């Protein structure tokens, strides 16, 4: 009699989908970081634990196309789809950075059906921080 050989990797695939953070999250915070080269959208719960994230790079855009508004919109939708399945209805939005994806990501979040309690700009502003380098003498 020959025994059936167990498939390699079958042990790992059974764990997918049974993660600890499958709990219901009614309210969260959506952080959008928009630089000139990329846009990163992170969804956290109210305490700040990351639930889901996506960027223009993980959404399939490479090179200079990552900085475009369309790439930011795709990243926002990818990050939000997983949390809508977990039951998020309300969120706060924190936008950081000078990039082109700021408005596009916010528009995508508004269209997703999540109620926004407020939108806050948290771009770091120096109170005349670092001393600039000395002037060039040519």
C-alpha cells in the first residue's frame, strides 16, 4: 500500500483569510501621504493600528507614472476596498505632502461611500527650521 504524499505548501494556504484582524471596524483614520514621486494610502483604526495600506507602486504603476493623480486614485481605492469589507462606515482623513495625488486620493475616498467626519492637512511645516547652505561664490 502506498501513502498519498501531502502537497507541499498546503499547510500555509489554509491560514490565509483566518487572520486576527478580521474584526469589525466601524470607524477609522485614512492617512494619505502624497509626495511628488508616489502616493501612499494607509488605513488605521482609531488607536493607530494599521489595517490596510496601498501605494501607487503596489497598485501596478512604475516609474514616473506613480506620481500621477490617476495612480493615487487607484491606490486609495485598493486600500479602502479591504476595510469596506470589514465594515468601516466612518473615517477621518489626514493628508500629508505636496504631491499631485492629494486631491485625486480624496476624491476617490469620497466616492467610495465612507462617511468622512473631517479632512485635515497634516503636512509638516518648518517654523524656519534648518539653516540653508551658504551662498555659492563663482
